[in-house]
C-alpha cells in the first residue's frame, strides 16, 4: 500500500500529508507548503463568503421590494417610494432594482 493509501483529509492529518509530500519534493520547506495550503484555504473561504453574500443580497433585495410593494398597496406612497429608492441604491444590479426603477417612474408620474 502506498503512503497515501490510508490518508483521510482531516485537519489532524494535514501536517502528516505535508511531511509525506516533502519526501517527493526535496528542497521545499514545510513552512512553504503550510503557507501555500493556508493561502489556498483562505482564498477558498473568501470565495465561499462572497458567493454567500451575493446570494443574500438578492434575497434582501426581494424582501425590500416586497415591503415597498406592500406599502404601495396600502396607500403609503411616500414610504413605498423611499423603499424603492433604497432598493435601487443598495442593489442596483438586481432584477428587482429594474422593477423598482419602473415603479418609481410610475409613482412620480401620478402626481
């Protein structure tokens, strides 16, 4: 069985994996390998957080739009306009921001 045959990717085995890898890559220190693995891990975590935030922003934009539409339906037009404008300012690249812009133009033309 090879040295890597019983390797399970856990945090505890991380340093053992580095030691095994060093035997194949002579001349590179364990600190350099650890630094590289740490940087890769940090980048992956950062990417995951960014994706989560992007997903959350669409959800928050939809919630804000629903609140603005509710206010408009209740006849509270000034508050609805304020919420639509906030949505356009905070989430300008979302689909609901386009709808909010349209609603703002429509509400402004009703005066």
